[in-house]
C-alpha cells in the first residue's frame, strides 16, 4: 500500500495548485482525476480564460508557476464598469496590474508539467478512487488496483463533487435564469490592457483582454431561454450581436475561438470539512462569474489549506486532526460566504429592469467613483487582498 500525506481527488486548477504548494514544502500527495489529459489539454476542450487576481498571482510566483505563465499572460491595467452603455464608467486603475488574463488550457498545461516534475506529487490521470475514511486514516483503492493510504482527503472535484455528497454535506443551491456564453474575439482596436464589464438586465457582458492587444475573451450572460438561439447564430451574426453589446468599444469583432454555453448557478456547502476531509474550490462553493472571482476563491482555499497542513506537519500533528481542519473551516468560512453573497447580490441588483433601478445603480457607480476609500476597498477585493491572507497569497513561502 502506497503511503502519502494527502490524497487529492480532482486534478484541475485548484487541486493541482494545492498539490504544488504542498510539494514545495515537502508534503506529499497523490492526485487522482478521471479526466484524460489528452482531452483536457486539447485546444478545443475549453475556450475559457481566467482573470488571475494579484494575490493569486503572488501564490503562483511563490511556488514557481508564475514564471511559466508570464509569456502567456496579459496584465489587466484598468477595469471599466458600466450599467448598460453609460458614458462615464466606474474606473479601477493602479500602478500595479489588477490581475492577469491567462487561457485555462495554458494554466492546466503548466500546472500539470510542474506536477509531473515534482518529487512529492504522484499524478494519477485518468484514474478513479474508491475511498474509505476511517478514524485512523484515509484508505483508497484506485481503478488500476493500487492502494493508497493518506492522513487527509481533499475534495477538489468541482461543483458536482461526489465526495462531498457521499460525506452527507448539505449545500444551499439555486439556478440563475441565465447561461454564460464563453468565447474570444479578435477586434479592430487594441484593448490596451483594459477589461470592460457592462451590465444589462439580461446579465453582464465582460470583455477581458488577452495577450497580443487585439484579442479579448468574452463572458456573456444571457437569459437561459435565449442561449440556444444565440449559440445557433452563425459566427458572423454572433460577432455582430457582440459588437452591439460592447457598444463599439473595440471596433469590429471576428470570432477567434469556439463558443460554449454554461448554465449558471449558485451553491455553498454548509461545512467545508468532515472526518479527515477538506473541500476546496467549486466542491465547497460555486458563484456567478459576475466578478471573475470563482477560480481565485478556490485558490484562496488552497493557500489557506496548504498553510494549515504545512504548519501542522511541522508540529508533528496528524494532518487529518479535527483541530487542524477546524482552523481551515474558520479561516475560509467567512470569506467564502462573504464573496458568495456579494456576487449573488450584485447579480440580482443589476438584473432589475426599469428606469428607477437603473438610476439607483448609476448613482451607486458614481458614488464609488467619487469616494476614494470605497473605491480602494473594491480594488482590494478585486485583487484578493482583503482579510487575513495566507502567507502564500502575500507572495512568500509558509
């Protein structure tokens, strides 16, 4: 039976980042995921891109991943927020980049290559695991017949986490009446490192700058009933509709990536721990992409859990100890709930149609623009620099 410190179910962006953070501090892990890398690393698998917040980038720098991403990343120098096509947007800008845009495919590739080169990570993909959590440890039988024993099980399996469900952890959840259409466009004008978030009653339209100057990723929330029709449009017709939604900000659009539509929903786990179990990322919470914080929220989980595990290891504690896990619960519980509630509230606020709600929203946007402390708070939230930050999110090793 193979002995490891941590068994991580889920080799996606959050699961692999956690494994790498542990590896850099001498903590071993076995990472199991049923997905075939030949599929997940294909350019046609997932056309999404992620806005990596400053704090998350600090962690990637600390564990040696950011240097791999620099050639593929577009710094976000400015964010412009509008209610519809209002003339004067709310502008967030600073001397430091507010984030960095990287294709998810690139993130997956670089994290996987780093994991394969790490001495403390055993990557099992594709594979499945039957797991038994006991008082004296976590025992797993993998689909190839091999057996693994660990002190702690981490569920990083995504929104439909079977491990969370098997543990009997309840979740609060609901569906939004929206779908997100994700693609990328080439456009006439250089984006200048500016991200645009335009709110419509049907949902937000986000233009996110990609490397090269004249390409942007798009996350377009539309009414669920309209999603099929939008997806059925020709590439040209869809680009024309997107140009209208963008208000001509970047000139003519030409589609540059396959389109994908994702139904939008919210869920939040009642607890993120169990007996020898910790949830991270979408297994713990799933939010609306209105502020692009979903992945960053998962990385904050990974940073906090890594610190709890590493510090526990240095003290010679059992990594599945209930007190260690309770510390992780306290650390992440409030922040994850606060971000989840905030994104849900913004989604509902900006989805209310009518002249009076629009006037209220625009007054609020103007107020944030004028009140420096309030604006600074929102910028810190966008960077992921609010609250008690784990050491990795400050850019230093634990």
